[in-house]
C-alpha cells in the first residue's frame, strides 16, 4: 500500500516568512495529492490539491509543487500570518478508489 | 459548497456502553463516506469506507464487530462503537465525496470527540 512521509513535524516561523512542508510517497500509481489544514479541534479543510499531470499549482499565498520522478511534493506558504497557524496534512491517492493516505501532519506556528 | 455534519460533537460515556455517531451530508448525496480516527497530535487514520446499501470495507486492524458502520441512505452513515472502553477515547471524523466536486475531493465533518470513562 501507499506510504506517505511528511516533514517537519513542527515548523515555527515569524510572521511574513515563508514556510515549506515536504512529503514523499511510495506508490508510483498515486496521482492525486491534496493538502488539508486543520485548526485545533476542527475539521480538516482542503486548501489546495495537485494532480500528477502538472508540476506546480498556485493559489494566492499557497503553492504546491510535485516531482513525480522523485515521488515528492511540497506545500509553500508565503508571507505567513498568525492565522496560518494550524496542522497541515498532505495526502496521496491513486485513481479508481481515490482513498487518500495521509501524512503525519506538520504543526505550523506563525509568531506575530 | 458541500457540507457534512456530525452528531454528537462530544460524548462522554461509561465503559461498556455503546455510542452511535451520525454523519450526514446536508446538501448532496454521498454514495461513499469514510470514517477516520484521530489521536491527539496525530494523523488521520482511516477506519473504514462506507458505501450506501452495502457492507463497509474495514482497514486492516480495525475490528468490524467493535466499530459497526451502517450507510442506510445516501445522506447518512453511522458509526457505533460497541462496548466502549477507555482506549476507544478519540476524535472520530467522517468525510464524504460530493458528486459536484471532483472525483477525489473529500469534505470532512466537524468530528466527534469521544471520552470513555
């Protein structure tokens, strides 16, 4: 089955700095990679996703890059704000069932 | 957008009792729903995939007689934790796929925090 590794487990940055979270996956058949943001005690919310037919996708301050050859993908947040503080999960899934395997999560702390 | 609700949001029960958690898709029909368990500061662990009108598919290591899942309609799936014990205390989250979104997109419920005394 799929195995998703996520790093770092904790990331602390100053407001305005950039934050990068990296994930690797094992199943070359995976072709859909969503990122979720989960605030304390709340539901995970999809913030951005990428499919294997593109290498990069951007939405305002958030971008995701995908390297299929190396089987890794990353989340980039620029100009971080305190409200970006949350746990971020990456996931990978393959066509057909599209049941995602989640990474362990990264706790992002943005200091004002 | 697609909205998924869960009830109750929080439940405290005595050891040995059963607890039922409901997951509803409010504005769409969900043929497939998922149940996850999340421990504090840990990732989402998929417990089972629930398909309307058929038996749930459980992940390896998840006791199907312990965690009963029923998906009786296109808008409702239930998870019953039978004979709950303190080690079952956790955050349980459901999710559903909306047919209006992409095939892969999942929408999560707000979660149910279970505490077994």
